[in-house]
């Protein structure tokens, strides 16, 4: 299932990753020597995105794209564990990876999609307008006055409040370590436990499990655990 992703002004078709790829991403998170920008490329290679596509992307765009893969494969939200900088209490908060890209409110044939704001009026005329000669003065002044509304911006900052002291803090999602770690909510050990449970008890094959999507694995794992619980309760009743 290919999903069109258009937040960069052009379309990149992505698809949810499988459990086999999730496992590779976990190995990448555990054993890759450093969280430099190469790790983002390595993750996109695992996800089988054409290098001709991602080589054109900026660091921020690669991070955004990986969060999109996370959203369609696992969930749009994930938990973060941190410590309140004010009172030192441990905090678990949930953040969403949707709406990282805030689209421009206004569009115009005369203005390019802005990635930054103009430094001055000359910069505005030379680098932001597509056809300055056809603009009347009133339209020009209106555009210049509201130029920020023509800008597409990235919003990686998420706010959270400490329940103990009400101190408001911020989380920056623009982190190589955070985005790579977010790509799975499991551990390598838990995936191999899932293999053991469904291969030896459920008669699944490893290929069957590897082809699942991560959120499907979570659902099947929950159903399996519930089934085992009911079976154990039934056996206990018989013994009584």
C-alpha cells in the first residue's frame, strides 16, 4: 500500500514498514556507532526509499519523513520518558508526530513557497517574488506586510507540563536519536519472544510474522496473550 506524502511540495510515495524492517531498525538503533546524519540515510535504506529521492532532502526533511513512516506503520503518538528540569520528578508524556509541517496559510502566483522570511525589501523582491513587474502597489504592500503567512514552517517543538510542580517544558523532536528510537515501541528481545510464541504455539512461520506491520504484530500479540490467559484460567478451574 503506497501512501502519497506531499509535505515537501512534491510527492514521495511511502509504505508502512514490516516487522522484518522494524527489527533491522532496532538493530540500527542499538548497534549503529553514532547518531549522526548517516544513520538517517541508513534507516531510509532499510525502508527501501530510493537514494535518489532522499539524497535531495535536507536533514529536517529526512527527520519529518521518518516520523511519517512511524505514523503509518506504528502510531502517530509515542511516549517519552524524561525528568522535570524544575523539580526533578520523572515524567512520562505522550507526543504526536502529526502536523510537524505547518503549511502556508496563503498562496499566490507571485510568491514562491517560502522556507525562510526575507531579510529586507530588496531580498523580498529578488528572491521571493516570481513576477514583480505585474504586481500593483497595493497587492505588493499587502503581500509584504503578511509575508509570514506565505511561509511553510517546521514545528518540532512539543510542550508538556509536570504534574508535580506544573512547570512547563519543551521537547524538540528534531533529534536523530529520538526519531530512530521512535520507529519501534518494542525491543529485539520482545520480537524474538513473539516469534517463539507464534511459531511454536500458533503454528505461524517466521515469514508470516516478518510480513506483518508493526501495529498488526502488537494486535496479534495482545490477542495471543489474551488467549493464553483464558486457557490458563480454564485449566485452573478444572483443577479446582
